[in-house]
C-alpha cells in the first residue's frame, strides 16, 4: 500500500475538456489532497513525473481473466497485474469462465477475488444461463450483485427472440447488452477472415458478412426495444458503417475496437507462417477494414478502445493453426500500439485517445469517470505518448505469453498507476 504520495511535476491531462496543466499532485490516504506548483510534502514518498502525462485511470472494458475454472491461463490476480503493467486502473471482465458468470454468487466471487488488487474489476455477467443461448439468466439479481453489463461473449446471442427480451430487461436495469457480433451459421468452421488470403493459403474463412448481419439485426432490435446494444470488438468496414448509420438514426448503439484490428490484417497469417498468435475472434480483416476502423475512431463512430485480452497457455497455442484457440494478450501492448498506429500518424490526438480509454468505456457501462480534483479518490495513470521501446517477454504481466507483438517497436509507454491506495510503477 502507498496511501500517501507526491507526484512531482507531471502534466495533468483532462480528456473531457482536452486541456492540460503542469502541477504537483499530493495524495493522502488514497485521496487527492492538493494540486498545484511546488507543493511541500517532505513527509511522503515522491515520484518524479516531470516530462510525463497524468490522466484519470484508464479502463479496458473487455478482458478475459479466466477465473474461475481456467486458472492455468490467467487468474484475477495475474490479470490485474497485466492491467497495471499496461497502465489500466480498471477493467470489465467477460463471463466465459467455468462456471460462467451467470449467477449472482459468481459475480460476487469475482469482486471478492479482485478486492485486494490495485485494479478495479467489474464483472460482466451472461445474457443466458450457462451461455447456452436458450434461457435468460437472472439479469436483475446479477445487476444487484455488481454486474455492469451482460454478454455471452465468445458465443453470440444467436436467437433473436432471446436478444429482444435481453434488451427489454437490460433497458429497465440501465445496463447494456454487449454482443459478440457473429452470425455463426455463416461460418461454422472458419479460422480466419474469408478472402483472398484464406483462399490462397487454404484456411477455412469467416466472412465479414457474419459480423455485419448480426450488427444489422441487433441495431433493429435496439431500436424496437429502446435498449442499449454495444458492439464488441468491431472488425469490418461495413460493420463500422452500420453503426454510423444507426447512430445517425438515434439508435442507442455503441462500439469498441481492439488495437490488433487497427494494427494487423489477415495478411499477417500468411506472412508469419500460420503463427497461431495471429488467430483472433473476430479475425484480422483486410487493409480496407483497417482503414475504415481508423476513420470510425476519428469521427466518433467507434466510442471506446479495449483489448479483448485473451490469455492462453503455451500448450494450447503451440498447435496447428486450425486447432488453436482464438485470442491474444492485449493489456500490455495497448498504449504502445495506440501511440504507433493512431497518435503518431494523426488519427487521434493524445486527449482523444485517452478519452476512449477513460471516459467512453465508463459512460457505456454507467460508471462515473474518475476526476483529477482535490477531494477525489486518486485513480491515475502516468504515461507518455512519445517513448519508443521494444516489447519483450519481460514486459508481460500476464500468466500467459500469447502475443504476436514480441520484438516490435511501440510508441508511448505507461509508467505507473495509482488506484485504491496502491502505487504500481514499471520500474
């Protein structure tokens, strides 16, 4: 625990107002006690934040921490460590655990396991019992227990009638339904994007149409029910356009995107010789899709950036491409890829990028964004947007190692977080 701390000389970034100021921040007993120049606090530890930015703590609204039941991949403790390593003070964890987060007792188990970590962990509960897509779970009871949203992530809600009822109930509970946008009957055996590359290398493909059909369906259901549907890990150009059109019509629809989808394309599967760390769900798509995602981020169609952090043990990924599970780590590389792919090329400025990691995810989930103000709980991320560094295995906080980005140059680095009275620094 580090309840008292002086952050000296950092540049405070206020993403909602897109303003900055240089100041010291004095934290006492986990609360921001003073903000100003040359604060006198010789009785507390000091961290030199000069040349670095300090923002409200970042949130990743889409992670997989695997506990309960899959602790060989990740635990809540190691997932929180990975989050802190990546600069995140807050996450929302998906329910495809074993058992799933489909009853209130499992929601409360997650909260209890996360209580002592430096990261706030918000459970997302299932839409359906057992994630089977047949019968609604007890949404109200799980919301009362602390669930911030509902999703069968990893398995889309295929049944339109069930999705309608879920949206009706969740609207009453003021919680979004987060759907894995995939019409599975269009791709029962797919392992990568269906297109020129998949045809050339002989891997069964998942058509982009699978995402687009499901987005179109859910947009209409959200319009009909006045519910809030959230598009998980959007990956296709047409999907982005469908969200853009729905927002213009006044539909309550929001969307997120992962760094791997604005960084890599399906060509990586061939170029990297069937490396199973290029196997994502939804799959890596084309250059046109990647460009459309960046445009959607720039114009606000895509609200939030998340990681879909999906740890897998080495023995699970070290198999043939078609036998491997989908997913990669994401927490530790998120900001470095945002800096490289979005900030340096001018797609987003720093404040806009930070807003998609701080304000937007919390607004989507009905959580109050933290504030850098005297009297507020200290929930802070310390970072820069310019440092070039090489990502290595030593930079991984997760229990697993499945990432395609080892050895790559990142731009911008998270240096520390402060949250829940705890200070975690990279060094």
